[in-house]
């Protein structure tokens, strides 16, 4: 049955955040061309806020393997990070991380900025969704570059606040970690649409399916299934389908006007597992998107994006490795 407008608000929230994502991607491309016109004179000094599973499994190892970055500080309130996250029970304690990466530990971003603001170039934030806005605003207001995990925020007003703060500081890079947007296929698709190869975009159809029932239905992963702060719900929409909308808006430049959404929820955690959305855009184009958060695990995720224009069409799809 059609859902009430109030029930559609969580989908509207992350759609609005994804729209702003495409604007930040455009700003980043301009800033990247400008800031790298001359050779760097020293290594970038970076702090990481939030030291749970995603940071320990991906961000810290990747930063440590670069020869142009120094990890100056780690910010984490808990001595045993990662509780309720994607790697619950498999995270190292902060004492081990400090020793491994040779970085000073702080329990809050405020404490870090009070002590080392002038010794930093940028901050990577990988904290819970509901904290993204307050932390991100503090970084930008401190005059530091910002890499923020997706989704950008869990609230439209917060998304606009971050956008305004970024616009007020054009010399700072504000990047969102929608990783698929920087892959060669996405960059090529965006260039095709921008060059008019498809004519006027009239329709977009997307399917994203992933074997992530273990994450969204596992009671130990509450950070991925239970809402916090101003969040209206939690689950596959926030955790994964936000990637799809970031891709769509970055490639097409469309702006949503209205949205109809329906979702199926987990009987154990209440997280949204499957969703279907129909979006109408300001130009009259339509977007149809389906998310499947608990498909059978065959060792991969399924991605299928189609963009239809008046003069042509393109497809972007394939199989990505399973996180399970």
C-alpha cells in the first residue's frame, strides 16, 4: 500500500544529501586542478576522527601506505572502538592503534583542535552518521580540509549547513567518500552526459543488490541498523543505497523534486533491507531505484545503472566483491 508522507522522510533525507554530494564532487575537481598545479612541498598532515572497523580496516592502512601523508592524530572517545559497527569484536584497542601508527590519541575533536589545529592540513571523519554535521562543521570552521564518510548527514538541514560552510571557504576541499564516483567508469559516464552524447536525460533506472543481511540483521551491528540523533530509520538505504544516488546525481546532474518510496524491514532489527523509489526531477526526468540489502551471498554485489536520453543511452554495471 502507498506509504504516508511521514514514512517517506528518511528516503527524502538521504536523497537531499546525495544531491549536495554531486556539487561537492564538482568543487573538488576544480580545487584539485588548482591545488596540484605545483609540486607538494611537504607531506600532508592528517588526523582521523572515529577509529572503528571501517577506519581500522581501510582508512588507516591506506593512509599509512602513502608516502605523502603523516597520520598526526587519532580521535576516538572509546578505549575499545568499533562496538556496534561493521567489525564488532574484531577491532584493535586504541593503545594498539597508537603504537602501530605512531599518532597521538585524543578523545574529542575539540581537544585535538585546541592542541594541534595549526599542525594539521586536513581531517578524515569516519564517525557515526548522526555526528557528521557537527564534526564536519568544526573542521571547516577550523580552516582544515575535510574528507567525510558517506552518507554526508542524516538530516536535510544539516546537509545545507555543511554545504553553506563549504561554500564560505572555497579554498578548502570538502570531499565525501562515495568511492564509486571516482572510478574511471563513472568519470567517463559523467563526461559523456556533460558532452551531450545522450542528449537530454529523461530516465534513469538503477539496481543495487548486496549480500549484507549479516550486517543489517545482526543485532551486534546496531550502528548500521538502529537510528541515532536526528536519523529517521537506518539500514541499507543509509549504509549502501546512498552510493547509488551519489552516482546518479554526479553523472546526470539531475535534481530531485518529489519522491515516492516503499521499504521492507528486518523482523529482527527493524533496519530497512529492501527499498524501491520513484523520483521525479525538476526537469521532468524520472529516476527508478531498487535496493536489495540481503540478497543470497554468491560472493559479490550487483550493480546495474542505466541512463536514457533523447539521443542515446548508457549502462554502467557489474559485480563487486562481497563484504561478507
